[in-house]
């Protein structure tokens, strides 16, 4: 839709407040057109998704309500594999943060940064690395300790909430929908990715978490990364479709 604006266009308060053709609609159309042209000029490439996750139509909430599990006879999540999985997630978060930062300054959006001790490494810019989708069944002190595991998964959820917000803001700027369901972390997070931390091995009298529960959480985290990479790529693609001016001056 192209708005043809003459000097009488906003005469009468009804036109000003109309959601489809009013002042806000006109300004948003102009802003989105400018954002598309600005982002397109950056020539940002598509992301490569090696996560192994499946892109969804919504962000998924990482579960935290795992029942305490006695792994003395087996069935607990392996602590070494869980820590490897968490380190890979930190790397994936860093990759996506770097990629969204290619456009956020141009859009006037607050930068996304890595907090102290975050530890995420970027092997190849724009390539989200392979992620662990499941961990082995282990027993006793080879399994995870419950409290530290929940704390680490909570940081994963917080960081993915930050990234989801960052991706959504880029999408909104170029006119794409952002009503994609609940974010993995509620509220208004700061634009800082915090250190995820590591999980401890279970001591003799401590509770663990079942391997299937930790594996399920890791799979959701991987799906979230695949989803966010795909949604950000959609924003980059949309930036190349600015087309004709959405607002033009009309005869008086």
C-alpha cells in the first residue's frame, strides 16, 4: 500500500487515529522502508544452521520442573556430556549474537554483548555450530547434580530470551511479525548474554536429573537456536524487498 499524502490528509481527528491509514501507519511504513534499505545495503549473508535442531514457528520454553532423580542405579544425565552440550550452546549463542549485531547498530537498536566469563567461541562467523541433543544414561557420581544443572539451564533460557528479543526487534524494524509465542525467558532481559556455568557431578547423597529430562531440554534449546537463525534470515531477506516508496506527496 502506498499512502498519497496531500495537505488535507490528516484533516479531522478520525484520520489521525485510524490504525490502517492514520499517522502511526504512515510513519511505520516510512520507518520500515528506510530500515529495509539500510539493512539491504549492509549485504549481510544468510546464517548456516548446523545445530541439528528443527526450526519451529514459535520459541519454546526450556522446562525446569524436573522431578528429583535418584541415579544411584542409573538413569541420570551424564555430567561430562552435559557440560560439553552447555559449552556448545554458549558458542551457538555467541555466533547468533555476533550476527544480529551486523544490523542492530544500523537500526539504532541496543547492542547485544557477551557478559564477563560467558566463554562462547565463534569458530566461523555466521555458522551456528552442531549442538548436543541428548546425553547418556549414567549412574552415581558420573551423573549430574540437580541444583547446578537447573542453574545452568536457567542461564541458557535467559540468554535465549535475550537473543529472541534481539531477533524480534530486527524483524519488527523491517515489517515482519514478531508475535511468535512465549519467549524462553519472560520479562525484559538486558542485552547481555551471561555465563552459563557448568554442572557438578552428583555426590553420594545428592539428587540428580534423569537423562531423558536433560536431553529434552537440550533438544528444545537446539530447536530455539534453529528457529532464531531462520527468523533472522527472514529479516535479512525481507530487507531486500523495499520496493516502491510507501509514502508519496500528493497534489494539494
